[in-house]
C-alpha cells in the first residue's frame, strides 16, 4: 500500500487496487491481503520447503487473476481464497474488465511443419495432419503448445484464420480446441466462418459468427471477424468487451495493419525467423503482451514496434498498459530459489559472483521469473519488490542485480531502495511505512500489504 501511495505522490500515477498484484512464496504474506482491495497470489508452490518456497516463482504463477490465492494443500497452482472471478461454462477465469485474445492459426499457433532444426522449441504431433503451406505433421509453436501462460489466461480466446484448420472435423481442429482452452477461456468448441466445411475463404466483411473459432477469412479482413466475435460474446453470453481490451495476434503484416482505426489492438508475431511475408516458428511468449495499439515486426525482425497505440511512459523505463497496473514481488524464494540448488530446481540460474545472505546464505540463485527471460502480463505494469529480508544489505550486488532484472520484468521507476532494512537487517511491521521507491526491504511477514499500498500511493 505504501508503494502504491508513493507512486501516486511521486509520479502522479493513480493505480486502482484491483490492478495491483503481490506475489509471494509464504502463505502468511498472502492471506493478510484479504479485504485490502489488492490482489495477492502465492508462488513457488512446488516443490516446497515447509512454509517457504524452494525454486521460486515460475511463469504459470504470474497471472493477472483477481483475488487472494494460496497454494493448495497438494502444492498445485494457486487456488482462490477470495476474489472476483468471471466464469463462463466453467471454461476458465476471466479478468474484470473482460478481455479477448484472438489468434491466427498458421505460423502463429503452428510453426513450419516437421522443422525442429530451425525451431527447436516447437512440438511435432506426428499423428495429426496439417494441410497448410504444403502440408505435413502438425507442428505447434511455443504458444500453440499452451504450456506457458500469458495475460490471455485471464481473457476469452478465439481463432481467426485464413485457412480451414485442415478441414471439417479434422484432428487439427480438435487439437486447437484443447489448446485454446488451456490458453484462456474458450466458450465454444464449435467452428464457424466461410471455411467451416472446407477451404472456401472469402472476405469476412459482414460475416456472421456463432463461435469464437473462425476459419476462412481472407487476409486483410480478419478485423471484421474479430469484431463479429466480440459482438457475439455480448449477444450470446452477455459479456461486453471494450475495444481497448481486444487483441489479435498474427504473423502476417497485412493482417495487422488493417486493425488501425478499429479501436482494437493487434500485434505481429513470429518475428524471427521469417520466411518472407510469413512467420516460420510461430508465436513465442515474449510476443503475447497486453500492450495497446497496432504493432508490426521491425525490419530487422525484432520484437514488435508500435505503429499506433496508447502507451504510458515513465522516465523511459518501459511501456505501461492503460489503465496502469502494478506488480509487487517478494524477493527470497520468489525471485530467487534455494541457493546453489540446480538439482531440485534445474531451470534456475546461479550467479556465483553474487552473495545471497537469505536462509543460510550462498550464491545468488535466480528463479525462472527472477531471470527475467520470460515475459508475463507484468511487462505492461509498474513493478517493485516488497520483501521481509534486506536483499543482502546496503549497496549489495544482489540489490544491483534485481534493479536490472526488475527493469526487464516491467517498468521500474526508481533504482533506489527504501524500507526498514534499507541500511541492513532491521525488519519491522510495515504498517504506516513511508516509502520513496518501489523497492521495499524489511517488512515483517504479514505486513507487506501496507507497503504495497504505500507504493501505490507514492506512484
């Protein structure tokens, strides 16, 4: 709360409580957020070391779901303790206000068939035929595999594609019904559009839909189908989605640029490598971000650069969504894992030249989230740390590391640290704490919610 207050006072950024998240490995730091108006989610759910995490946070735990959530008794992903959730046919949990993610199929949810040499992270399904672009075994892109969560996990989802998904009642269609249901909330398993019964693509201007799975829209006309799905969600399911909360992801520039002026967002994916005008490997997690506007790949096939859109910059630190949001992270066993332990946590990273004094000490060992290599919805938010520890003390190398890493996770507006343990271990209750930075050290467990509120006020 103190960080939120500080963000408001120091930077003029007013963040509503429902757009604030705190992530922490300890249940006694999560439950106190009940009744505060903020969201809090427990991380490092498996494996555990008693009351604390072991490996730190993983991407599937950093989600924009509302409420206060702890790990279940079996250390599964967080289960809601309290919160506002919007369920449709028990398909998933949708954020408030609701949002919609539309995906192209070929070279977005798929990659070039049977090609793991160019795209080693893709997955070949040898029993499933994909007839697109010459045909072959269905090969799923990283996003198409639905193994990494993105902000779309909290949104309604659909497909709008030029192809026919290998035809009526194909195995490919069945695969993507399953995968889309894991990516977000899919309200129907039926398909619709000009190519429902096979290849018959045409302009989707004026198209009528009765499902979010639309096949056969000529390139350059997908924006009409996206609009039709948004209208159908309102008419058939009573879900009104504002244009600014609608995204379409596609590998072809001629399907992105027509979204200009529609009020929807569109982002080009499969930016590297390319095969001329189309993608090669399909979409990757860093491309599925909740940034506003219409964005294509740059000439050098770097991540998307904005063509048009609404963006909120603070000290050129990053791009923040509108309305603005704030992600607060615990440090020890959330952004870090158990020191020097790659046997239990093989995806973690040891920094042998950096000391971490927490929990007995050792080499600083970054969790998957702490490495800042995988983007989450927090990429579009202000970010901070609220921790019980002291981050290895005043002017430590560990503090320098996390200033750098947090700046890659989201928008960090200050590199200074604050809180009871600014100059070393001196933890105490953070009720009534005053902050002048979003990096807060020394809050006794169970009192971090006060520091989060203070940062929001400071922003």
